[in-house]
C-alpha cells in the first residue's frame, strides 16, 4: 500500500493485479480471455497476470 501511495504521482505506473504493478509504457498488449489475462511486456519476453477487475482499465490505457 505504501508503494502505491508513493507512486501515485507517476501515472505510467499501473496496478494490474493485487501482487503486480507495471510501467504501462513497457506494456505491448494484453492477451487472454475472461478467465485469464496476461500483459505482455518487453516484446513479449515477460508475462504479468492481469486480474479480472483491472482488465478493462488496462485495455483502455493501451488503446489510448
């Protein structure tokens, strides 16, 4: 919680799961379905889980 509060002034840092925050500028795409989604980072080298409650927000950010 303290980390998220400290990073509130950095809009590129986004929570995508209760255990993960990412720099959205490095995210390439979101992949999956309503059961399981992953955020592809650094040319698909890294996959980070996206919780269902964050899917819509992450999609909107990536599409803007």
